[in-house]
């Protein structure tokens, strides 16, 4: 966020407060993890890690159920034994072990480079596919033999953009033979010295998505919030907006959540739920969607997860085209599609530098060459508010407010028992969206929840909304960043975990999300569930 972002369209503050929030939020996910790794071995000792030598039971045949779309067999995959000890149990001292992959995603069977720095004499790599697995949430797909550890050179900072650069040597080449499509966390386990564990995320992406619900890992947003090396897209070592990076690189570890970035809080709970349902799924990253014009062709639905703020114009165009061809779209967070970015190459490959000058776009050499300004989508030059795609528009930060049901008879609330006016404490936060017809808003649109909030002294509302378009596609937006996090909420909320969200909020969000995923997986939702516009009834306007 920058200064126009914090308190809604008209302004506020920036910097360390937002960073503290994210650190707190991601810490909650780490506490939910369950231990260290099951025993198995693999690798040839050379640093060329053979993924065919893996842990667990034999791989499924990869064939989908009869009559289903080709690709990952979600039910068969999740019927396999999981490994509940996948999480980081002992992070160890700072910089004890950390790393990154030189590709955010690969197709099954492709390889990627792994770059690791450690103070330990050796380490192992364990590849966990994240899913449901009977509640274990992960399966150990492969583990390396012990590899020699080395402390890589210190990073440098680019003088023009304040981008953190690493020039590390490749530690190993990881092959993904027999790795099923999905979201992976590689866990690095230091051996000897002071120990330590860290994650490295990577996606094994789907080559095609026809007939499937596409889970899109929001890697651009993870990287924008990454402050490894002291700099991110929001601030630098001083904590001030003026020292932020104008470009950030994927060629570095993630600082948050022991290297997992924003995955564990904002994405993993939804993936677990979707895989438990057994609907046909495909996997991709925001980078893949931007790069491949036809990737979403024929997809049943596209899922934007809990924090998906940074989009390139190409990504937005491809998602919009999918919607207009009948693909459903679910926005399971808030503040989505807010920043316009540009992806450029790094020394390690294409699309590994994220450029976002924000209010300093006039200084951007790319803008001077004719590229779109890397500012908020709603801002000029080239203003294109996100509401034309999402139905809702980002309205502010920070809030913590009850979620208030407005339209309990809607099909998405079936089975929840919710009544008009029911309140779910803390479910609206920390960022929120609303329906605002002062911006381009698709119609007809239904408002399902309408929650009063006060944002930095300014009264407003949060809205959950659903609209449909002539192609038959349905578009759903939760309007709150805490939706995916709430899927894991249990207890009475008094512990403060998950921002005080309780089991009641967990039950509501889980059932609504189940209803959503089942209907969206069946095809264009607008054909069976057309939206009935109620904006005037809710807001009293047009």
C-alpha cells in the first residue's frame, strides 16, 4: 500500500504499520503447523536431485475419473497418506538456512534451480505438496540426500531502484518427475551447526485448465510484500515509503513465514478445502496467467485467493477474457487487482523482476518507453478501476469489524442457517471492498453482506457481492481479506489466534465457499444462478 491506499481512495499513511500487520498475520499460520519430516531418502549426492526417488506410496496413474477433464486426479491424490509433520518446527537463527527457486512454476517433469545459503555444513530438501490429505494438509513427495552447505555472498542493493539483488551460485537442480500438479513448499533442513529450517515455495503448474477450477498462487503480491534484504515495495530500512523498492526481484528468499511468503495464511486453507471437495483443479501462478494468453481457455472457474493485489495488464486482460467466455471468477479476499505492475527479466530468467513505481511512475524508464504506468489501476494515466472486473472496489485499511449478513436467502448461504443481520465478529478486516456505483460496476449485482465499518474515522461499508454477465459467468467477491484465513478458525476466538475469528465464522465461510466451489465447478454459474440486482434496496441509490 502507499499513501493513497491506506485509508481508501483519498489518502492516509504508509510503511511500518502495514509491515507489522503482515508479520503478525503470517505468524498465525506458522503456529498452525505440525512438526518436522517423515523419514525417506533420495538423490545422487551430486547436487542433481532426482525427484523420481521420493517418499511415500507409489504415484497414482495420473488418469482422471472416467468422463472427467484430463489432468490431476484430485480425489486419488488426496486419498494418499499425508505427512502432518511438514511445517517448520525449528526455524533456528536468522540466515541459518534459506533459499529460493529460479522459477516460480514448472510443468510436471521440468526442472528448476535451487539456490541455498546456510551456515550449516549440510542440509536436506523435502518437497511437500500442499492439499487436504485427511487433514494432514501436505504429502511428502520427495526428499534429497544431504547436500553440502555453503554461505552465499551478501546481497547488494541497486542504486536506482533500491532492488535487492543476490548473485548466488546454483546449489542444485531439482527435477520434478512424478510430481503431481499443485502448490509445493520445499523445506530446507540444516544439519549440524545451529540447525534451522526454511521453506521455498514453487508451483507445479497445469498445462491446460479446460473443465477445471484454477487455483492461482498470487506470487506477485508475495514478492511485493517481501522485505528480505531490508527492502520491499512498501518501505526500506528506514521504515519509510520514500525508501521503498521501485522494483523487486524473485531472485531472493521470502522473509515472511519462514520463507513461505504469504502462502500459509492467504492460500493454504482454501487449497485444503478445495482438494477435500475433490472438484477438478488446475494450478497456476499470476505470472503464468499473465504470460500465457490461452491458459484459462475452457476453465470452469478461476480463484483469486486471500491477498492478490499486484496484477499486470496482461493478467487482467486474460482473466477478463476468460470471464467473457463463460469462466466463473471468485475473489476470495480484498484489495484484489489494485496495483498495475510490469514483469521484466532478471539475470536468472524472464518475469523475475516486478516493477511498480506507484506514485513515482514518471521516473520509470519503462513508462518513458511507452509501457503503461505502474500505478493503481484506478489512477491515471490509463485509469481502469478494478471494479469493472471484480464488481467491488477497494475502500480502505485498516478495519476490524463484524461481518453482517444482508441477503440470507441467497444460494451461497444455503445450509449456513444465517439470518438477516447476523454478525460474525472480526471477519471484516484488515482491508475491505465495497460496491460503489461511482466506479464502473457490472450489473446485475447482488449484495450478500453489508457490514458497517469505520476506516480511519470515515464511516463506510464492506460488501460481499455476486454478479453475472451475458457469457453466463458468475463473479463472486468476499470483500474482506480475512475470508481464507477464517476457513481455519476454531474455538471461541478468545485466544486471539486468526485475529479472534471463531468457529462460527469458520463454519460460515467454509459452507459458503463449499457452495461456491461446487456451483462454479459445474460451469457458467449465471445460467443456473443469475444475479438479481439489489443495490438500490441496500444503498437506496441507483
